């Protein structure tokens, strides 16, 4: 989805394009640790599924959600106030820093939605229903492209939001997933 963000904001402004990649990477680095932990869920779910302990499958999924939400809260509390300083330490241009901060902060809010995606994707893979993950991913990509188009460029009566529209489009795409 962030590739789509970069592709679409490239047609909006050079500053927005310069801001998307560092902001998305900074948002992904702390969340990648949680993603790594959540990839173990499908192992435990698959083991429960194999021994026909179906109720336990959902317990692992929900525990991953709870853990992910707690981790997202910690990440949010730490990164949100530090965002402007982090980008300044990266020697980013002054015109780009506010755009990076905006994108990053919206993505931090979206991380609370993404936790459900990661946990449920692992659950569906563990119960041998990977097609659910694939179908929802495809639908969410379409939603992301549509939301980005509308929100970045201000189409169909919506305000032109630029990079913030790209971030909200990604969050909307994730919520659809």
C-alpha cells in the first residue's frame, strides 16, 4: 500500500514524494518487531487445528491482537511526540519534515487496525484458509487505490489532502482488509 502511496503522491508534489518513504520506513521499523512475533501465531493455530482443538485456534488469534494493541500503544506513545525531532536528526529538509510527521502520525493511528490484519492473516493461514488472506488483501489494495485517488487529489467533493490523503487511504485500505 505504501508503494501505491509513493506512486500516487509522485503526481501530487516532489515534497510529498520525498516525505513518504522515510515516514513509512520509520513507521514500519518498530512495527516490524511485532509483525515478527505475530508470524508465530500460524504455527500455534496450525497445531491446534491439527489436533482438532478449534477453540484454541481463536484464542491464539485474540492473544496476538491483544499483544499487538499493547505494543502499538507503546509505539504510539514513544514515536508520536518524537517524530519531528527524529526527522530533524535525519537532516531532512525543513519543507519535508511537516509532511513526514503528518504521514507518520496517521500511519501510527492505522497501526491499531493493522494489528487485526496481521493476527487474522496468521489465523487463516493456520487453519488452512490462505485464500481468505489473499482475497482480502486484493480487495484492500483496490480500496487503498480508490481512497488515495479521492483523498490525495480531492475528487468527488472530498478536500484535497495531499500526503495526509495518502496515509488515510492506506488506513482505509487496511480497515477494509
